[in-house]
C-alpha cells in the first residue's frame, strides 16, 4: 500500500475506488468492442467477395460478353459491364469535376459574404445528403422520358450525385490557402481570375484532386441512379449517347436475385472488380494528398 | 500624363493612358462561369422538386390523401397506398441508428480519447475502407450470405421467445425470414457507421483541451472526464451527426432493396419481411410502365426527397448552432 | 539649416542619420501626392486627413506606434485596400499627376507599376524560378530566354542570385526567412515597377538578414522609389531620406470606446525628424517616451 505518512494523516494514492475504476474499464472495453463490431462485417464481406470473386476473375471475365444467366462463370464474362462502368462514370466525372471545382471557386473566392454564395454553399451541403435514387428518378423524369434510356442519362445522374461533393471539397481546400499568397499575386498586378488560377488553385490542388477522386470512387459504385436511366441490357453498347447500357453495379443488382450459380459467380466477380476500382481510387487519392501535404499548415 | 518606360525594359511600354484599362474580358467571364457553376446546384434542386412533383401528380389526384397514406398496396387492383413503405423506411432506419449510434460513438471516443495519435491513422483508414464498399456489394453479400445465415438464428430466437410478452411482438412470430426488416436495418447500420463516426469525431475534436485537462486535474477517470467534459460540449453535434446518419439510412436504396424481403406488410415482427420506399421504387420501377403505378413510385421519391432534406437541414442547424456556441464559450 | 538646439533635456541617443541630404522637393519629382485622404473600414475611420507627397528615387519611411494607420496609408498607394470590401478612400491620391482612384483606373494596372513587399515573406509554392518569373509571365513575356534573363537580373538585384543559382528549380518554400524575403523582393523587382512599397519587410527577420535587405534598398534606390513602413526607428534613420511620423488621434469623449484613428503628425527630412522634431508628439516618440 502506497501511503505517505505525515504527522497524523496518511494519503491514499491507490487507484480510485473499485466501482469507479470498473466503470472506466468497462467504458474502455466497450469502445474496443465497438471497433471490433465494425471490423466484423467489413472483414466478413471482404473475405467473401475475395474468396468467391477471385476465382472468377480473368482477362476473359473482364472483357468477354455477358452470357445467359444459366451459363456458368467460365463462359463469357462481364466485359460490357466493365466498359459501361468506366465510360459512364468517366463521362460523369468529365462533367461534374470541372463544374464542381468552378462552383467551389465561386463560393470561396468570389462569393465572400454575399447571401447568394452562402445560399449556394448551404444547398450544396444539403444536396450531398440527397439519396442517389432521387438523382436517378430525376434524370428519368427530365431526360429519359423525352430522349430515352442511354448511358448518357446515367452519366447525368451520376454527375448530379458528384457535383455537390466536389463543390464542398474544393471549397474546403481553397479555404485553407493563406490569404498572403493571394495578396502577393495581386500586388504583382494579377487580375482576380489570374490570381485564382495561377496561385490559389495550384496551392490547393492536392486536396481538390483527392476529393474529386473520392467522388469518382463513390459514383463508380452507385446502382440506383443507373437503374432508372440506362435500362440495363446484356450486350455491350459502345455508344454512350443512345440506347440502353450496362454497368458493373447494375449487373450485380440483377444477378443477386438470380438462382443460378453462374450468374451469382459473375456477380461476385463484378463485386470484386468494383471494390478493386474503388480501392485503387482511394489509394491514389491518399497518395496525392500525401504528395501535396507539404503545403498544409 | 506620361509614363517613361525604362530604357532597358523587357516589358513592353504602355500606351498613352496606361493606368486606365477596362477590366479584361477574360476576368469577367471567368467570374460569370464560376457563378453559373454554383447556380447549377440551386437549379438542379429546384428542377428535382418541380419535375418529380409534376410526374407524381396523378398519384395524389387519383388516390387522394387518404389513398396515398393507406395501408393497401396492390398495383394489380389499383391500390397505391404508401403506408407500408413509409413504415418500413422508418423502422429500418430506426434499427440502423439504434445499432450504429453506440458503435459510432464508441469508435469516435476510442479515436479521440484512447488511442495514441499514430495508431489512430490506420483505424481511420479502416473506417474509410468500410465507407468505400459500394451499397450493391453490401446487398449482394446480405442476400446471398448474411440472410441465409440469419434465417436460422431468427428462427431459434422466435421460437425461443414464444409467449414472452413484449419481446415476442418484436422478435417472435411466424414467417421469419433472413430477408427482413431487421436484416435490412443491420446492413444499413454497417453502412452509416463510417459517416456518423467521422462526423462525431469532428464534433468531439472541437472540445477544448482545457476542459479535458480541468476534469483530469480534479482526479477524474477517463470515463468520468468524457461524461463531464466531452459530452456536454459535443452533445448537440453528435445529435446532428446521428440525424445525418438517419437521413443516409433512409435513402440507402440498393442494399435495402435486396435484403428487406419485398413484402408490403406492416408488422411489428422485425424478423419478418417488409418493404421500404427506396426498395420498392428500385424493385418495381421496371414493371411500372405507365399511369398511377409509376406516379406512385415517383411520388414516394418525392416524399423521400422532402424527408431527407428536412432531416439534413435540422442536422446542419443543430451542428452549426452547437459549433457556434462552443466557439463562443 | 544646421541648428543643433537641444530642445529636449532627456534624449535617447539618436544615431546620426547617414543618408545624404535629400534632393529638393519639387513638383517634377513628385511621385505620389495625397491630399486630405481619409480611409474608412465600414463606418470606422482608420485614418484621417493625411496629406503627404512622396518624391522620386527617395526612400520614405512611415513610422509610428501600432495601429496608427501607417500600413493602411501604404496600401492605399497601390490600391490593395480595394481587396477589403468595406474599405473606402476619401480625398485625392495622385500618382505622377493622375488620380489613382479615378473610376476609369484599373487597379491591376496600378499594381504593375507599384509593387509591394509584405511583412511576412510569402513565396508561392512554386520553384524559385517560377516565383520570380510569375510577374513577367502575367505581363505577357513567354520566351524562355527572356524569362531567364529577367529572373537572373532580379535575383542579382535582390542579392540572392549567388545563393540560389544552382537550385532555381527547388521550391521557394524551402528558403530561410531572410532568403524568402529577398525572393519576394526579387519577385517584385522582376516586373520592373516604378515604386516599391514595403510593409515592415524586416520585422520577421534576424538582424543579419535585416542588414542585407537594408543594403539592398540603398543599392536599388537609384532606380526605384521606395516607401517603407517600419517599427524600427534605427532602421528609419539608417535607410530613409524622408520620414513621416503617424500617431493615433484618441477619441476624447468620456465613455466612448477607444477609437484609434490614425493621423499624420509630422513629415520631413529624416535628419530633421529625428534630430529636430517640430511636434512634441514626434519628439516623445523618437526619444522613446512613447511608442
């Protein structure tokens, strides 16, 4: 027992009384349990996807055409879906990323304290919380009903999803750029557009690119916006602008409810492909942030 | 007024009145471009509201308010009551948040209070990994792996709870299925954990260090410090984070569509199959080619849109207010 | 006039000013002519009724206690205050005879002629070369050979060339404080301005780096007009030809909040300001009683 004996009193320096200590330990254990609870499904799903999907993956799988559901996974592949995912997501990124960056620039560099800028910022934030199915329904009512199903419609829906995400992340990154840089550029006689494009934007580019990549990863995995816009088909459609198309996510959605093992195996293989794409984008995003992090204060 | 250029200057000499030059065309047009991009947000949101309401109008006019909110959903017989789906959406979201809330709070507290900084990074990476798994993959795993496995568990629980008063209403009953309200809620919980965790972490991180130190200086244990110093500050912000998670859970479509059981029934038995708004829209839209059926599905989309916007607005308002208060404190 | 009357009994050792006597103040030599300038931020009057003339190829120092508006007046000379939405300038500011705040005047064009060096060095996160080449580039110079020539000349003028000539491609952020500030000066000189404004350029630097920049100022004086805001009175006596002393006009109303409006107290040859100040406030400041 640790005690300091002075004239008459002894001071007890042991740990606090049993119940307090127990509560503290329970709390800590509880937090670790929470962590493990989160790990379990993640580990489980990754394990399942990898084990069931890895056997399906091959070059033929990634490029071959989609066979009928009955056929086992050794026949054909999911080529059209891979193509569709890459092209539809790619086109959506082409629209959403530049517009998102410009929007973020508006809010932070030109908006100042104007009401309009604050309103746009606020609603961009709200828009990030709009479920992706709404974007799909929206493009259906506004485009598909008039122009038919197409990969393009799918791209529009994904772009609507990505736009607020890119705007918000651009805005956050631009905010971090110190004002002294802008002032130095102004003092050399640059116009506002020049200051923004040649000094402010480059200073924030690491975070902006990384945010954009994460938005792309999110869009690549989305299913709901595509279900209503591309009218999932089985054959490859090289024309983005007309006719139904297909994608990995919608293929998984369809095949998940199929009783045939072949179809299910194709779904697992596609799931692994999708996760790999999203994972690679996430890693590249981290690398970009790390490469440019020297500028963070 | 003249401006003598230096004799050896490489920079071109200016014209007669060099100080006066109108704002370059490029500068102004860039500003307009940025403004237009920003306005796109408002335009899209407005169009969503307008066009979807328009397309769903026949649902409201045909069914009337009582019809829209009735429990009778039978497209074959022209009954389009949405109540079963509203019920399912609320129930699954509630299950999701009840499960996700303690887990998320636990993890965020773990990261901010317990784990040393350099170990926090890998844990955050793992959370991000959780977030990057697409909804459809969760659904695939849910229906092909989780649901069959849970079916057996549900059955044992249900039969075990036979006759037990309160519990059997929720966890008992016949007709339990792997694809059910509870499974959907479970998967939704996993999906919203990353966002609730990261938002809570942000909120907890704004608690000033002096408050923490003050509690410790009084001899508090870590748990007591959390309850006394961290919690009061971050309460409102965490509530906001939870609301945002709730909004996410309500809108998650594909995972729910695959594992909820696709049965438009209202029941308290959580292990029974059910349906939710996003799930029915995703599953049945292909069949709803014309008329009131499609209008009904789009109308439920409108409901979903409105609900999630309201939840998001309240969440942001609560988080902002608490952030402002703690900054001023 | 060489009157050396001792007006004040207790006097801090004021080093003799070492600069040559200033050239006569004529209209032809005037670069800036400010008349009755007041500057507002919203409803707050930051500076009131300043009238001052800056002369060609001189170094003019603005000195005074904190918050007396020296930097505000400086930034008015190259329209940097425009960047603050609530800022407003009343009165007239003429640059080489033309009104600087005329509606038709483009601030961008103003700043190409009137450059600025800031208190804390702020190199761009680009290479050293790109930092200096930035100004010429936006002025339309594209040819590599021309840019290289300008970069070398500017870096030499800023006394930085020898230290960085072998690492022009390295980031400007990797330089020490003194080097970074000289880089910023080189960057400013690269556009060949008419005037260089300096806002406490040495306050973040050690004495050796400060000395190098002061030497630099003397070297380039013959080609540029320099206005420097400084907290360091010794620096003002070392480098400047003329000195303007600013102070704060306290709001005397009882109970009113302490609104510090800046005012120009005295302006004259540096030698005169420090050795024979006419205003008692100037006296108090330069002898160290206040400030």
